[in-house]
């Protein structure tokens, strides 16, 4: 029986869990529903919602998965099963006591968003997220200036795309993912201002932890910070790092093992969570004011708009000049010269011989009128 367009759809986190319960990839689900893999990813992250026949097919596929499960397991049990057994970690990643530290993710304050202007809503989001994002970017990059720049650029991009970010289910996550991508970009090493290392933290323990974090590969470092620092659960961490839940769990365990190998006192996830927050909070990291970020975003957008217009005008002018000066008819090229038989080549002028010099002297000594016998006589 064909379901109605208003068929109940599980929440985004449950959609991902049901797909992974049947060991299906996003590409396989996309092939069955008839959409692209990026569309399935957007459905599972909650950025978009299926409609029409695609929604019916997607709901039917998820319903078949739910019917095959013996019982609806809690989310925590699903996260525990995603972790490989016998990993040697001191505690499971899901067994983490909540500690209200500086890097924890807290719910956005409830506000009447409908009565706020776009600038006021942006300023509220910036004031809520920017201070913690600067500290997180510092742990990712190990550079104070780069951390501030990453957060500022992320919010500038968010302001340029504010109609899209404002309706996003998790605008803070949108900005955080953009800031992380910018902070972990490998192209910063070619910039002159970031070629030399910055002064390390003054505290020896903070300096040791930051050195260990920077030795981790960027995906492992990002997964460790999101789970043990920010406090995301495993599915959300996997979704933000664009990895499967088992892959994110493996990255997390390997990162914890690497940290525990260098710093055994941080083998406990709760202690690691507290130390990450303390290390980030020890630095004086200040974010710019929201009006400054909005003004910088508008200036950057204006600059690139004018640059695009100037480039377009220059391209049009060059094309018009080429059309104006281009020949309107075919002109055959001039053939190269060829030697004609029987005609001696032109001899270039050179020094005179002795006979030629004598002849020139004789001609110069005679009168202008010539020899005497040629001068006419009057009778």
C-alpha cells in the first residue's frame, strides 16, 4: 500500500542508526530510493527532509529495517556496539561522566527568533559560540592567531549565507564544522605569517598535551576534540567528520591510545576531558566583536563582487578589441624569397680596391665640365 506524503519519518540520528543496523552504505540507500549519496547524507544530518515519492520510499526502507530489529535499543547501546571490543582503552567512549567544562556543548538559549532581526540573531549566535570555538580551534591548530582567524572566517561565511544558516537545525554545528575545516587546512603552512611556530604555553603540562595533540593526524585530532572535548555523542561526531560510526570509534580509540602512550595520566577519558578544557582556557584568546565580523564579511563580499565585475569588464573589453582589430578577409602570407638561377646575388658594399681608389681620385681632380676637348667653344 502506498503511504501518504505525511508518513512519519524518524529523527535524523535514528535514520543513520537504522541504516547502519542493516550494514547499508549511503550509496546503497541512495540507489534504492533513487537519489544521490549527498542527498541521503543531508537527510541523515537533518539539513533537508525528503518529500513526495522519495519520502515514501525512504520511510518504507527505514520501516523494513526497524521491523527486522528484535527491539528498539537505546542509543547508548548502539554506540557501545559500534566500538570494537578488546581495544585496550581504559573506558568506553560512551561511558563519560558529564562535566560542565569550557569545551562542553550546551543547548542554545531559548529565544524568540521570530522577533529578532538577522543581525541580532547572528550576534546572539556569535556571542554564544565564538569564545569556545576559538579555544577549540587553538587545540586543533596550536596557533592563537590562526584560531581567531578561523572562527572569524567561519562566521563571515555564515553571515554571507545567513538565510541558509538561520534555518539549519544546528547553526552552531554549521559554524563549528566550517571553523574546523579552515583551522586544519594544510595551505596555511605556505603563508609567511604561519611559517614560524608560535610560543608554546607557559605551563609544562599544557605544553606537553598540545604537543601530543599536534602529532595526531587531523581526522584523529578532530574526532578526539569533538567527542572528549566538546562532548558530542558518537553518531554526531561521525556525521560531522564525514565518517561512519565504526570509523569514528576507531579514530577515537587510536587517538586516546596515542595520548595515553605519551601522557599516561590522561588515560582516563574524564581526566582527558578536563585537561583539554583547562589547556584551552589557560590561553588568552579573544574573539572579535560581532559588528566587526559582519562588517568584514560585507567588505569581503563587496571586494570579491567588484573584482568579479572588473574581471568581467576586462574580459569583455579584450574580446571587443580582438573583434575590432581582427582582419575581416583572408590575407595569404608572403612567401619567403627564393634564389633565381642566372642572376648573381647582390654584393654588399665593401672597401675599394687600389684601382677603384685611383679612379675615384682621378675623377675628383678633373673639372666639373669634363676634359677640355668636351668643353664647347664660342665662335
